[in-house]
């Protein structure tokens, strides 16, 4: 009996000591991030110092090299892994001036991969794509585009976002706006349809007819915000104007004032360039061939500086690695972080990593990905793993309540088929989880827009995300159990069973004809 009591006491002391050691590490994680956060410094170096990270651009390569050096300065081995090639393109100066009927510098920019203007720019009258009876009528009109800048986006009836109308307008006025806008949108799509060309082919048809440039406006439904994506033209520039300036020029055309724009766009092609993922690791001690992963895509569109898509995900994972290296330098399992290239063109970097490292996938204990903006984490799904509630629940139990109290969970959830890089790993059965954040008007104001810049980062929220991610990684690394990979049969929107997402190969040679 005495021996039995002694064994129980020893077990209690051992468990108490283990729990105390766990709590000590977690306390150190919280203290390090709250008292010594490097987030603002990292964000400044990346977003302000390097800028946007369009795949194939010099900025993307510069960012990869910077990340490797930054990790090495923290004592964390890092490397750039080549996974493909892309069309190289470098943005230069864009200057757009209305010179007639009066003078005004217009707010706008080239779209990514747009051809440049001649060295001294072009000066040309602006015209609107007119209405056509059918595609034959469009073909007859096409010679009119020669020597002109052609507007191919709809005139927005308002530059005020809907929430502004809802706050101040009468109900009848707001209803009228929405009705008019819906009718205008349908009419514009019909106008485009009658050309006989899709949105990718129409700009090419216009440049082939001698147009000197294409003028668009992809308003993001927020004050001052436009989406900036890629151009389809091969010979002449495509520019995007703000909703305000696009409307100004459009109305001048409509009223017969024949506005003239002077356009200078100095981008250049840089040939075919290699594309990379940046990988860093803290080697495990007891189970070095098992892995816990952090994940965030490194590339961005280049209308802004990619601050919330996905600069905040990137700095979250970098700072998490810095904190863990300092307070948990000898993890049980190896901790890996992946900064993926070309997520924006189809999860290419992470899909390439998965495809190139098939032996690694079954050894991943868990992966945590962050992508959608600067907000604190608000939602975590079990992604279809039957037992995710068990191990995620145990790990989350150690997260401070002020960080986790408002997080919503969906267990077992359904596997995500796309949207961000966790999906590349899910397709192979890796327990890969998205740390989905609060909006902060992400969709309207910063997602792929000209306003996605450093000043939109909410560092208090990102600090919370670092603490959350660091504790999850620590707990996953220390867990005596390997995570269950048992998966449910996904349920579709119609309530019927569907299939688990399939692994897809990346585009390894992008933007190259």
C-alpha cells in the first residue's frame, strides 16, 4: 500500500512538474511578444523597404533574400527553394495626366505585366467602347480605336460605398441607386458580350486594331480603393483609374469634350526568372523527423505594398519563429515555416512544395496558415478531421482567454478546397488549419487594392495572432500523441456527401507564352 501511494505521489509530482514547465514556456511566449515585439520593425522592412512582391518581379526575389538573412540573424537556418519560373516584369513610373479640356493629374496605375508606353509616353484622345448591335457591328467599328485610348469599364453611378448611402440616404434614394446600378451593370455586360470577345480577348482585339492603350476602373466599393490585377494586352499599356477620375474622363467623353490624356508608363520585361519558396526551420530534438508547420504566402499583387495580403500573415509567422527560437530553442518536433510564392496565381508555391516533398506530408503533426488580413483570429475550422476538436481543444486550452474568448470553432468542419495555402496540404491529408481573421473591411479596402499598405496593419491584433500561433506550435510540438488523420466524408452545400479535395499540380512556368 505504501509503495502504491509512493508511485501515485511520484506520478502526481511528475505531472505537476510537466504542467508547470509547459506554463513557464507559455508565459515566456506571452511576455516576449508583449514586451519585445519586433512586428513593426519587420513590417517596415518588408512593406516599406522592399514593397510589393509580385511573382516574377525583382521585389519578390529581394523579399526572399531578405527573409533568409532575417531568419539567419535570429539563428534560424533558412533557404530559398526554387520551384518554377515566371515571366519577369518590373514596374516603373506611371504618370497619367488629363491635358484637355483642362489639366489634372489623374489617380491611377498600370496593371501588372502591362506593356510600357514608348519612352516619352503617348498623348491621345480617350473614347468609350460604344454599344453595338452585334459582333459584326463591333468589327466594323474597330478601326475607330486606332490612335485612341479606349475605356472598357462601366461608369459607376456613385463613388460612395453602400454603407455610406445606408447611413445618410433616404430609403427611397438608396433603393433607386441600387436599382439603377443593377440596370447599368446588366447593360454594360450586354455591351461587352455583343463585341463577341471575352474580358481577356477584348483588350487584345483593341490593341490589334491600333488602340494606344486600354483604360479600366475596377472599383473596390470603398472610398479611394481599386483592385489592381494583371493586364491582358501584349503591345500597349493597360491602366486602371480611380473611380473618381475614371468617372470624370467618361463624362467628358459622353458630353463630347474629347478629353486627351498624356500617359507615361515605364515598366519593363526582365525575361524568364526563377521562382522560390522561403523555408526556415528549428530542428527537433526528440522527434526531428516529425514536423509542425507555419504557413503564409509571401507574394502579393502590386497596387499597394501587400500589407494585409499577405504581409500580416508573413510577419506573424516570422515573428512566431523568432519568439519560439528565443524561448523554445529545442523543440520536440522540428518546426518548419513556409513562405510561399505565387499563391495569388493558384497556390503555386505551396502546391509545388507538397508535390516536391511527398515523404514529408505524412510526418506533419499540424500546419497553421494565416492569410486573410490584419485582424485577430476569429474562426478556426477542423477542416474535416474527425478528432480535430480533441487535439486543437487541448492546445487551445493553453491560450490566454483574452486572445481566444471570441474565436468561433467549426468541428469537424469541411476541408477547404482552395482560398489559401493550407488547402495544398489538406489535399494530401495533412491536418492543416486556417487561422481566419476578423475583416477590418478587408474585402473592400485592402484585398488586392491600391490601399493595401503598412498603415492598415493593426499591430495589437497581429501580436495576439503571434501569441496564438506560437502556443499552438509549442503545444503541437510537445504533444505525446501524433495527431489523428481520420477524415470525415465532406458534406456539400446541398447536404449531400461529396469528395475530399484532390491534390493539384502547380503552374511551374507562369505568364510565358
